[in-house]
C-alpha cells in the first residue's frame, strides 16, 4: 500500500516510516517544509508538502493522491499554544477525514491519547484542557464517520527503545509507552482488517503486539 502519514515528521512518524517500508509499503509523509525531504527519503518515505493549518480538505485530498490508507499522527505538541490544539489536533484530523473521502480512501488510523473521554481535573491548565478536548472531539468525529477507522490511544509517550511488549484494550490503565512501540502497533493494525472499528488504549505491557491485537480483534 501507499500510506499517507499526516504529521509525517513527528516523532512517531519517524519511527513508523522504516517499519512500513520494510513491510513493502510506501509511506507518504505529509510535511510543511521541503527541508525534511532528504531525511524522510533515507527512512524509505516519499515526502509531499501540506500545511495542515493553512490548507483545506481538497489540498489534503490532492496530497493523498494514489494512497490507500491515511494515518493521522499529527499534534501541536507541548508548545503552550492552546489555539493550535484546535487547528492541528482537531481540525487537522477533520480535514484529513474529509480529504480521505474526497480521495476515495476508506482506511483511516488515528493516533489519539489515553483517557481523553474522561473529565479534565479542575486544576488542569487551559492548554491541557484544550488538548484533551481536541483529541476527544477528533475521536468522536472519527467514530461517527463511515471510514474504516482504528483509533490508538497511547499513554505517556517516551523515547525509550521499543520492547515489542504492550497492553492494548479499551480499558487499559494509563502508563508509559515508547514511541517505537506505538509505531509498531500502527504498522500492525494497518495490516489487519480485524482492527477496523476498534478504539484501544496502548501502554507497555507483557503481550507481544501480534498477541495483543489478536486477543482484542
């Protein structure tokens, strides 16, 4: 498959590209700047330009041209800007879904965050509250869509080496998980249609990724 990766220079995406390439797929990394092209090509990805915040669904659809699946793994990050949680984490997801429809793509995998359906504590900062709301609303929109969706909700992300051992399921408790293992789970769910219409929390655990998916799917 050719797989469009929205947020193609993010930390999870950079781990995902070589996994997809090694499996015989072509990752298509959507990025704002051509300066990332050489780095992405070394990882086995094709780079295409897309400004998530400034462009609309037709531009997304054009960037998705020739692809058979979309992975939304973009995020505004810890920049302290609550408005960008709306424009990147929520609106970027909505425009990705609309772009997938326009491009005739059904398969859609979204990276969210664990427990965003739960109430935000009253003492949480406004940026965190905006982030949780954006991820929650994006997930609601994905679940309501007619796409062949899967939502993966990681716990606290780390840059530790991946272990290949995870806990996966709708009610898994919050814990840490390496970005490398998140990328490996994304690569695995793209290969397995049994994961369609599932939403799972993801943290480090005892099961292999293959076993964890088989048990839940």
